[in-house]
């Protein structure tokens, strides 16, 4: 089926999603599935004209019964190219150019590119009473495109204790071993109304060689809670994320958690531009109030239209020890507020469109994507 989506960060575009699923009534959900996805986003600016800031292509093989009802296996080869990533510096106090004529220019100075084919293999072991364990391995090959004279190029030689995060801007590989414990009591994975979904995950990259230069670890904890006091009119959803990196993570990971952007972007603090803030420590929270306003059944399928209002907030710290020069003084909270539409087909597919305002927005953030934010 065709896909349409995007955001004010990466532009808007689309692609296609296809899947082949082997159904078997003797197995829960399905026996196996192969999913194929490809998308490209396009964006026009006065300074650069039409560009393709984002491309992503992947295959996903899922076998939920490698050991029946016990062991799930996923294999995901992918290729992602991000041509216009932001870099304003490290820390919660990193300054962006002022808005207005002449202020938002110099795009090449504040941007860089990254292309990374990745192979991910993951096992999920069912334990008991909503608990399961994850273990996996990802291998990525990274090419960083640095503009001559850019902010990134200038910062490489002067980042103090964070110099290890700029160990190599040449082509390099990163291998990550991940382990997690998850507790899932949601009533539905796609459009949740009750329960919780929590995890603690540790990722380790041994590194320390010319081919794998980055040796680091990442520990994060995520809690998600859902309640529906007035069904279907009011569902409350809350998420809190704490993420800590130690050692020498590559600089581009300082803006990310769980392979997505943290304080900014479509899955983090909406309204704040993606990659806006970089730091080893991150904390963020999202609160949404969702309401289903109309529901109809056509040809045996249920379609529903809903509204959502949200408030997101978070911040980063450059290092484990407070650095006023990089993080500034005071609370330093970055936040966004907004609302949007939700369209649901049955219990298998949700599309969301959000608009968010933030003191960091230019002037607002707009997002159109498949699935709830959490």
C-alpha cells in the first residue's frame, strides 16, 4: 500500500509498504511475516531549493514462534540516509541562529549528513505475567558528510571531555549488543486504552579498534501508562524517558535514544526541531489526552476519527558532571504544546497528524506519521 508522511524537520513525501504474512489458526497472531518498506522525503527552502533530507528502506522478517509461544525472532536489514541533520553544538544551552531574514540562513554551516546501512537481529523471550526479555545485536556502517567550515567541523578540535565522541568522522562501523527487560500489560499494542508498557534497556558497544572506534554504553528506562476514564471520549496517556550514555558515544548518538531523536522530533519533544540538543544525559516526558469523536463500520471494518491534545517537555545535559558553559544555568526545560487528529482502522492501523508550538519552533512543528507517538 502507498505511504504518505513526514514532518517539518525532514520534509514530506511518501513511499510504499508491503507485507506477506503466513496465517495459521493453530498459532497465535501469525506464523511468520515479511515486511518491506521504502520512503523518501522532500523539502523546499529558499536557500537550498528542493532537497531529499531523508530516505529509509528496510526488510523485516518476523518469526514469533522460533520456539512456539516462547521465543520470537526479528531480522531487519535497512539503509537510511539523512542528508540535512542539525548540529548547533553540544549541551542544553546550544544556541541556534535567530529567526527572521538572514537569521535562518547558513544552512550548510549548521548541518551535516549521515548514511548508515544497518543489520539488526533480535530475540524476545516470553517470561511470565507480562514480562519478557530482549537480547540482540546491531551492526551499522556510518558515513558522515561534513560541510567545509561548518559548526561541526569547527567543534571537532575543541570539545573538551567530549572529544571522544568525535573520535572519527571518517567512515566507521558501530556494533551494539542490547539487553532489556520489558513489562507489558497493554490492552492493545496499536491503539492502547489501558495498562502499562515499561522497559529497562542496556546497550554496549565494545569498540576501541580502527574499524570500530567508539567504545560506549547506553542505559535507558521508559515508563508508559494508559487510562480511559470515559470510553471512548477520553483516554489519558503518559510517558517518561530517562537515557544515559557513558564512555565515548559517537556525537550523532548524543541527540538520540532508542534509535530516534530525543528532545525534538516526531517521537520526542514535538515542536522542538529534531537534533536540536545533544548530550549524554536526557530526560523527557509526554502527556496526551485522546478522544474518539466518531466511529463507523463499513464492509466489516471499523473506522474511527479522533482528536488529541498534548504537552511534551525535556532537556539534556552535555556530560555527567554539570557544565554551565554547555548546559546553562537554571532549569532549562525545553517544551512543546499542541494537538492533532487520529485516524484508526480497526485495531491494526493508526495515522496521526500533529501540530506543535515551542519556543524553539520555527514557527511550528508539523508531523504526519503512522502509529501513536507511544
